[in-house]
């Protein structure tokens, strides 16, 4: 069984990786992983040892939970991260190669001292939206089912992410996953313009000094690297 007290603290206060002062915020629905009770417990214990911070260092945390392959010299590209990195590098004027993306993932993505903040709408890692291990391994009523969990946490975290955006005023907030459009719109609380980009769509808007974009999920069917390169270029044009 999972440690319900620690699990509650984690779900209520952990938001992702990097730092809130970063220029680029990348916001997803939930983190992958959480394939077993053992893995979840290792994540919880690692987080507790690190001081129960709202944001962890992506590389340090994953190395401690036994996933160093994404941060070695010849780093394995992670499916979601590598597409999001392409947006950033394209926005910065690069035509990113695989080696450029690999270096950024290894050295800069989600690091406490660099330019990205990786946040999740929902706090607990899960292999997919069709999996739900927590109901059987926890006594917490808010985790009985995935639906109960989402209804409990999503509204609270929308408000918390909104508050962090207002306080920190990041320059770019990029949400990924069009299936969660209603939640992304709730966070932005501003008018977003829908556009077509090849076979996929994106949304863009500005509120104060923050540019918001909603893009297709990196694992969407038929998605290509060029879509994310073009999103980076569009981000420059919106400025």
C-alpha cells in the first residue's frame, strides 16, 4: 500500500520541474510513469528526502528514481520532452537537430537554474489515462477512481497555476494536449484564437506580458517534428 499521508502532501503541493522564474512554462495533463507501487513509493520518498519542494530538478530527480538514461552523454530522447524542446529551440532561432535536442534535454530542460518550468494539471504519475493504480493501493477517497481524482484536483490546480502565472509573469506558457482545451482555457482566462497548422490546430493569446499557446500533444497521431518547429516560429511572430 502507498503511504497516504505522504501521497496527500505530494498531490497537494508538487507541481513539476524547473523554476517558476523561467521564461518558458510547459504545461501538460499529467506525468507519465507510476507503473507500480514500488515506483510510486520511490518517487514519494525521493521527493520527501529532497525537502518536499513544489518543483524538482528534472535530471536530479529522475536519476534518483532510476531513470538516468535521459541525462547521459548520449541521452535517450523522451517522446514528449523532445517535441517540446523543438518549440523552444526554434523560437530561439535554431533549426534544431537531434543532437541539439538531446543536449538541451540532458543539460537544460526542467533544471532549477535554467529557462524552463514543467508543470502538470494533475499531480500523480500514471502510464495512461486508462490506468488507475491508486484506487486499489490507497485509502484516500479522492483517489477512488480517476474521475473522482480529476474532479477533486483539477479545479484547485487550475487556480494554483493561475496564481503562479500572475505572480511570476512568465513570458511564454505553452499547454500541450488539445483534449484538455477547457482546462487550458480556464487557466489562461483570456481570449484565444484558434488556427490550423497542417493537420493539427493550435491556439494563441496574450494577457499582459504573457503569451499563451495551446498545441497538439507530442504523441498525437500523425504529429511531426516540423509542427513543433513551426510553433516556435509562430511564437516569435506573436511577439
